[in-house]
C-alpha cells in the first residue's frame, strides 16, 4: 500500500488581496512608526528643510527620505523643491479623518463603560 501526502487546502480571499488601501489605512500605517510620528511633531512647529528635520535622527538621509515618502503617500506631508533644497510641510487634514474615526469608537466604549459602572454600582448596593 502506497501512502500519498495530501497537500493542505489553501483558502484565498480575493477581496483582501485586491482592495486598494483607503486613506485611513495609509494614515494609520504612516503614524504607526515612532520616527514618522516624531517627524510630524517637528513639522507641527512649522515647515523646514528636509536635511534640518533629518538631523536629530540616527539614520542616513536615504533612510529618512523613505519615511518621508510614506508620510507623503498618506497625504500627511508635502514636499516642495526649490533648487537643491527640499522643504517639508505638515498637512494635518488626514489626521482629522483618523480622529473622527476614533471618536466614533470612543463614544461606543464610553457608553459600554457607563453601563458597566452602573452594573457595579447596583451590585455593590445589593446585600450579601
């Protein structure tokens, strides 16, 4: 008797693999990295040359520019070129979309936590 191995079944969800990323996804991904958040914090104080923004980070300018490109794709940063100088400017509008999305869930959890607080208050009042 000859035994043959049965290959494992693979399930492919085409919707997951072929949906384009939404702007909310791009922004969430961009701000998930501490270096990119630090860049945004710096740019919140005003526009600056890319080399000046990169100075406090211990990485090559090429590596830093990769972070900037992620922020640009998410619409969080605008780069303008003046000759050899590249200036970065914060574009906060996409962060407002994320804040609105989070706010919906904050309201959801506040309602749930209020109910939980009421439950414990009534349980505490019950005699044992």
